[in-house]
C-alpha cells in the first residue's frame, strides 16, 4: 500500500539542455513540456534559465501561454539568479510563476566565487524572495554545491537552512552539483535535514559523475526526501543527471510504499523523442530505454524463457511500452531462432531448425548482422524445400574497374536450372552488373523491376573493413514497391546480394 507521495520535477529542458552541443528549439521545448506533463505525468517541469537569450525567452513565453490555457502554469519553473531583480523582470515578461533561485549551498562557493559573507548573501536572497512574492511569483531555492557544503561546511548549511525556514519558500532543493556523493552520504545528509526541519519540503538533485546518481536517489528517498529532479535519458552537464527511466523503475520495484505519479508505459516514447530533438544518441545498453536491453542474445537465455521464464526479472519490457527480442548471431541457439520464427508465423521441424541455426551462427562468425526479416531468406538458402526453393542463383561474376576504362561485369546466373552468361559495361561496377543482368532477362522475355532507391550504411564508429548494409527499393510494372537488403564487407557485393533476393522474390 502506498504511504508517501514524492514529487518528480523533470529538468531535461534546463539542466538537460546543458549537455554539450544541445539546444532545443521553441517548438521542441513546447512539445517536450506537453509530453512530460500530459503524457508522462511528471509533477513539475524546469524549462529554462532566466536571462539566457532572446530565443530562450520566446520558448518560455510559448510554454507559459500553453500552460496557462491548460492549467499547468504552477508546474512550469525557471532557474533564476540573485541579481537585484533582473530575473524577476524577465519572468514577469515571459509569464513564469515559479522561480528556482540559485544560491550558494557551500561556504567554499560563497567565499571564493561571490566573495561575500553569509549575512550579505542571506540579505540579498531575502530581498529577491520578497520581491518575487510581491509580484505573484513563488520561490523554490537551490543550494548550489550543497553536497560539498555538507561535507566541508555543515555549520554554514544549517545556518542557511535556519534562515530559509523563516522565509516564504515552497521548496528547498539539494543538488549534488558535482556528482560527488556516495549513497551512505546521501542517506545521512538527507536524514539529518529531514529530522531537523520536518516541515520543509526538500528536493534532491543528483548528478552522475561517478555513476551513482540512481543509487543516491534511492538512498535520498529512503531518508525521507519529498521531491526528485530527473532528466530524460539522464541528460545533463558532464556525465548528466539522474536518469528518469531508471529512477522510476527502481522506486516502483524496490520501494512499494512510495507513490510517484509517472506513467511507465510512456517513458520509451518520450525518451525517443528527446533523443531525436537533442541529437544525443541513447547508448544501446542504457537501462530501460537502450535498444538492446530487452534483447536476449545467448541461446540458453531464450531456452530458459521457454521454460517458465527463467531469465525474466521484474523489468518486463511491456511496462515501458516495449517488446522483448531475441538476437540472431553466433551465440544463437535453437530457442532464439524459434522465438523469431514464431513472430513470423513460421514453424520448422527439429532437423530443419538445426540447419537454419547453424547458418545463423556461421553468419554471426563473419560479423554479419542477422535480423528476424532475414530468416525466410536464410531458410530458402539452407533448406531443400519447395516452399522456399531458390530458383535464381548467381553462379559466378567478375567485376572490373580500371583507370581509363569503363567498369564492366561478366556474370553467370542459373534460372530454373538453366545457366546464362552475359557481359556488360556501365557507369559503375553495380551499374555494369545490372546491365548484364538486364541482358539475361531480356533474352528470356522478362522485365526487371525498376531500382528507385539505394541506401548504404555502416555502424557508427566502424572502420573501413566494417560490414555494410545495402537496402534497395524496387518498383514493379504495376507500381508496387518492395525492399531487399544485402550484407557484406564489400559495398558492391552487398548490392548484388540484395539484387539476388529481388530476383527470387519476383
């Protein structure tokens, strides 16, 4: 039974935008805000920093206009500064009603960056809070570098909190600004503050420099924290912030008495949209949202899944709007193949299944990527079955490319048991190959489909010897289109393999 509600504040659009090279447009900020509040159901959204730029002002203006019309204006927050009211003027013009005031949470920052005494800093903060209140703006307060403050100047932090406890602030926000906390410290520090000031609403804002952000959040929740700051995909400065997807899963699975309102099934959708808008790719092994995290590769795992779900944990992909997959490659077993065949509506007997499994393993050893969609072709290549009989087979071909001479191809192709040979030239090796192939089919009184699109790609970060993939789109005489793909370390051979698949399809 849920006993304690925790607020979730998403800061993807503010702290997340501080990821190197990221800048969201006005329409992107508005779209992400709408998804976070309406689809994902976060409690609050920090959308920008005050005074940054004219573009930022216009984005905030667009978001606040929508928020006012849809009842979300109190959930829209902006980072502001102790700057004699400049931030407040900016917020009044842009329509924001909640400021997250950035102040110094460690004596080290206060002394060396601002070069002020605590009393001077507190007086300026009191003026800003009072001014904001007089203009109808609510105030939350960030204690920048709070974690180091607790380590090295605890007396200052407690002095500051004593001052803030008497101010009209809604929330006090505790950032591990440099990502230096350990989980025991997160628990100890939050426990101390919640015990000392039980009436204050405290937020915890974790950074991930030591890859401890999620663990620190877990301990802060156990210690009684009232709110959490998270970002989609863990975006943020340096190593980023606590990732929303991981934190939500951890709380839901390990702290059943904690109530968070987020809709788990929308996490992946929002994650992919933020990936597209930000240009920051999600690592394929990132928990919950990574491409491969719900993919079983080892055959023994797929076999275990068939036998009472032996390799399942509570992170079921359906919770997050995803689906479990079974990879095909050199570690595949029969169970992996069977899982993929089931999705295609195909079933093989044990002997045929062994043959197909062996071929998939061979392709995996050659670095070739095998997909579920390739299985029917692999079956036709492997099995001596009339259902998947390969009627067209390239017996041999020679490709030539010499300086000063047009590229040429000589090929030998077997169609329905009869062998044809042809030679042709072209503007490139593949063009020459297609010209030779066209001669063969013209002799048979047949027309080949028209090639209307040709795409080649290799995996990011690969070298010149990498396996490449060619996808060719063909159009038939009756204007129907279909695609075939080829895989090889040679680009032209890729295209030829894709073409051979086309010949068997037609």
